[in-house]
C-alpha cells in the first residue's frame, strides 16, 4: 500500500503549548503536595486524557466535593462564572485555553451592541464562548437563523467549525438582512490541515484520519475526503479501519489537531507494512 501524508497534520501549536502547560501544572501540584485536576478534556482525544490520568490528573467539571488544588483549564476554555467559582474555592488556575479561543471570548465580552456565536451547541468551546457572552444566541446552521432579527451582530465562530456550513449560514443571513460582523473566524491550523489533505486526495483511493470521534476538526477531515468521493474513515488508534480501505493500493493518511504523534505514527507504520489491526 502507498501511503501519502499531507504536509500539515497532527498537533497544532496551541495543543502542544497546552500539553506543556499541563506538565508544568502537574509538577507544580507535586511540588506543593496538592491534587491536580483537569477541567473537562484538555483536547478531544481519549489517548491524551488517558495519558494525563496516568500522571495522576483527575478530571472534574465543578469544584464541589474536590479538595482545592491545581486546576488545568482545557484548550476549549471555561465559562467565566465557572472559572470564578473555582477561584473562590481556592484552586490555583493553570490556563491552557487556546489563544484563539481566549481572544474570541475577550472580543465577545467587549463587543458593543448585539452579539452572535456560530458553532455546535454542546461543544465545550461553545460553552466557554457562551459563558463569556450569555446573551449571544448560538447558531449552528442556516435554519437556526429563524427568530434572529435583522441587523448587525458582532460574531465569533467556533475555531473548528465547518467551512461550508459557515458559508451557508453567512449566505442565508445576508438574504435576511442579518449582518454578521465576524470578529474572528475558524482556526488557521484547522484550515491548513484541510487544505493539505485536499491537495493529495486526487492521487489516492481512500483516506484514513487518525483522531477521536469527539474531535470536530478530525470529523471535518473525514467529511472532506468523503465529499471528494473517496472512501474514508476516522480511527482513534487504527482499530476499525474497514477492509475496503485496507485493500486499497493507495491511501491518504492524516490526523486531527488533537491527535498525538505516537498514535499517528503507529497507524502509519502498520499501513505501510500492510498489517491488519
């Protein structure tokens, strides 16, 4: 099997920085003999979460019942009110929030007039953004513009949101007299990974994306390949890759921005050796 790898894949700079902060937080907790916690999942990848748990980090979403200690904030951020609650309870905050998300949260707080958030309800980043601007509606599709009055809205977009879906929302909004003044858009790292994968799809029969199903940017990579007419699958660690892809003569192999290098390398080596998982 021929395995083509795009020029850009795997951990983005923000994720690498967040994991360095997590390691620093673990050391800080040890030096002070304090427990170390993680607010939610630092990134949407179970392998990363497991690695931190093996280092003694406990995942929590509330300070209730937890002895005050060192708290790592996930890359997707934390609602303002919840951060304040942890601080009031005496937790030492180590903020690993993605700089782009932090900037979006700041923009929402400071924006005058009406504001709007484009993203997927329930996603942890949207929870953080909504916490920075509780009065801003969350729009996840063009159909959800129903009930939004015409006029101008300061707008931020989930960093891993679908580019085609964003375009459809912007088109529909314009037709309704809804002016989206986008303060910041989709993460450049996510866009670069999509562009890099697109550039090699013509030369392969299928695509394999290494990443967690909870990762929006990993799912987007898989959807992009399928839209291009290629067989495609998303796998956390190589398990579950269908035979129809394993039997192909050529595949594109990429990974989401929250996928550890070790997971990507293991899948790459197995595919190139013709091994089954």
